[in-house]
């Protein structure tokens, strides 16, 4: 038995599942991110009991933290009954909005967005009525593997049309990403298995301004949130900052402009770190901090997706210098399957 404090929830955990998977199975939406022991989103504290940890990154959980009693719910296999103190939770969204399950989809289109980023459009074959919340992601199972190898990709579209639109960054030797696109092993017409939806990053309702910050393929879920805002015809001020190295690395600018035109108060600010041009330059988290410091957005809610260093720097500067509460920053750290030292 596992008891979660301070919310008082109890779940049963099978001997072959992690604490996080047990909570999913019983319909609870605990805060989580990569589910691979790399992003820190599910870090919690053991008040009672012991766990064995599957391989994880020491950047997410150091040896000293583990010795103090901290653990990663996505890696923790209970050795006894547990009492777990959740360090992060959303009391308004404790139940899963959409059940996590397996499905099949067919590749409908592959579009090259930049030299490194590709858009994969999938038609859902099953289950019927598969849905998700903007900001969530699915796992794609790697074709041709006998084991349980899979990779996580965020959804860039809105739910309801039987489609999964994924923005994928190719990595050298990427187990799945290297299969997609030019001379790839995954092509139009192929069927893929998926599992999901996962993720707890969502746009907070209300009237407060919205700050969206992304880097790399983190543009995918932010695009979904932007589509959600445009579909609602929101009057909330919205600023979208995207960090890239060079102008050639900026994807989807026309689509972003079209969505922005549907909003009453919107600006898109691309920020380049390795090229001088007429637009913003430097690091995207610094540009976001300047925007808040200048008073362009007052008391915003923040959604950010991208590499962990970008997100960690953004959270540090917004909370440390500009008084934004950490609970007002929703994020999804895009880790790679091989990122970090593991134990």
C-alpha cells in the first residue's frame, strides 16, 4: 500500500510496477514529466518505507538527496508499504482527465520543418475517440524492437479530429527520430503503436496574461496551447518566445502568425543565440525575463517546453528575480533517452 501526503490518497502497487505507474493505473494524475528518471518533475520524499530505484540520472536525483530520503516516483519500486510526501501536486487536477492506454496509428504525412525538426502526422486507428489535453504527450513504440523500447513526443494539435501531430527533433543515432523522414525506416502508410496520453502541463484557465517559452522541438506542445487559446478567442495577452541558434532553425512561423492573428493581444518573439539579425538575440530565458521586468506582462502564468537547462534557467530567473510563483510555471523538460549519467 502506498499513501500520498498531504492529499491522503492510497493506491495498491504491483511488484512489477513503479509508484507512478500504480497511480496511473488507479486513475490519479500525479505530477510527472519524462518518466525516465531525468527531469525531476516527480521527485518526492519518503516519509516511511523503502524503495528500489530503476536506472535514473544523477542530475535528477543525487546520491545525497537519495540518502536524505528523496526519490523519483517514476523509478521507484516499493520494497514495503510507503508513505510518500508529494513535493508538487495540483489539487484541482488529481484525477486523470483522459485514461492512459495503448493504441495504433497510421503515418499520414511527414513534413520537414528545418534541417533538424520534422512534423509527423498520424491518423489514430484505435482506440476510437482517443483524446488528450493540450500540452500532453504520447509514447511511440520503436518499430522492429522486441522489448518495450519507446520514445516520448508531445502533441502539437488539438484533440477531437482523430489525429496525432508530433514535432520531432532528429538526433544523431536517435532510436526513433533517426527512422523518420529522409531515407528513414518510418514512412507514410506505416503503422505505429502508441501509449498515452501522459503529462501534466496544461494552460491554467482565467484572465491572467500568458507567457509561452519554447526551445527546439518544445515548440510542439506550445503550438497546441496556442491553438487552444486561438480556438477560444481569448482576450488574454499572450507572448510566445522561441529560442533557436540561427534563423534557419525557426520552424512554423507562418502558422504561428496565423494563430496570433486570431488573438486580441499577441506577439511572437524568436530569439537567436548564435546569429545576429534584426530580431532578438541572446538566450531565450533572458529575453523572457526582460519582458516581465519591462512590465509588458504583469503577473503572467507561464508554460515552457524545451531542454532542461533552458527551463531551469527560466524558472530560476522568473521566481528569483521577478516574483513569479513556481506554481504558476507549468513545464515539460525535453530530455533525450541517453541524457545524463545514470545509476
